[in-house]
C-alpha cells in the first residue's frame, strides 16, 4: 500500500510503499503512530479541565479506550486528504511510477502545444 504523507512545513508530499520498507522501519512507524494517537486522545485531560486527579485519570482512560476501539474497528477515524490527484491515484490503483509516467506525458503534450502556438 502506498502512503502519501504531506509535509506542510516544506510544502511537499512524501510517498512510502509499505511493501518496500524494511521491517524495522514498519515497526518503528507503527509504534510511533500508535503512541501519538493514544497520547493525542487524552491531550485535553488537563489539570485546568479536570482539577481532581482521579477525574482527570478516569477521563483520560475513557478517551484512550475510545481511541483504541476506533483503531481496532476502523470506525470514527479522521483522515485528511492531501490532494485530489493522490485520491484518484489510490482509487485507480496506480503506482508512483504510473503517475510519474502520466505526468511526463502531460508535460510533453504541454511543451508540444506551447511550441506549436509559438511557431
């Protein structure tokens, strides 16, 4: 499966094919992602929001439990779409190489049209 990840700070998209990643990379990314998701789930359980520690911990446990259930069932997970092109690529089952080839063809057609109109 291809994962297209937007790196907002540098305005780019990095693509990863999970079948080409070393196992150690997959384990690291999976572990990192789950850690982030579960920590984000209880981020709002602050001392200000829940001054009583027992209440704060109970709410944090509840939120983490909900996130675990969402991850395990695939329900209620939020996703963000990087671009319509990437969505179309995924729907058509196109590889990154297919997309590079298609973009090269489009660029060649545009160059040919520009040369023709300039002549």
